[in-house]
C-alpha cells in the first residue's frame, strides 16, 4: 500500500479581464425634455449613469431629464466584478436650451396691441 501524500500548498494568480464602454451620443434637449442614455459594457455587465452637471440635468436609471439651460454631461461607468476589471468611464455632453414659449390669443384679441 501507499503512505498518505503530504500536503502541498500552491498559489496562482487569477487575472480579471478588461472591459470597455461604448456610449452613444446624446441629442440636444429643451428644458423639461427626457431621453434615454444608451451605453454598453463589452463584458455585458450593467452600466451606471450619473450627471456631472446636476444643476443642468439629472439621471434616473438611464433616463436623462433636462432641468435648466446649459451644457449637460452624463458619465457612464461599470465597476467590474470578480471576472472583469472596472471599465474606464465614458462621458457624453450636449446642450440644453430654454423651452420655447408660445402664447395664443383668443380670436377677438388678435388685433389687440401687444407689447414688444
């Protein structure tokens, strides 16, 4: 018969894989409008969005809401997991313009003098 084998310790490094984010351009918006942000991580893991300009725009999930005129910058990130390293964050910026205001007068007031 055989004698029991002695314990042997071995160590090895497990490397996590890299990943990247592809972030589609966002369109210019008017105050009050909403649009969906669209980014994907090459790993297939979920992407998280944050507004870097919260006074101009906000993000909830992937929905961007224009709050005030200015430049809105949205950042997409993916923190990684046990298999993937964190991806380099990506940013998209776009312009938010003031909403247009239109006033419609009743037909009887159409000829009334309007201030400039």
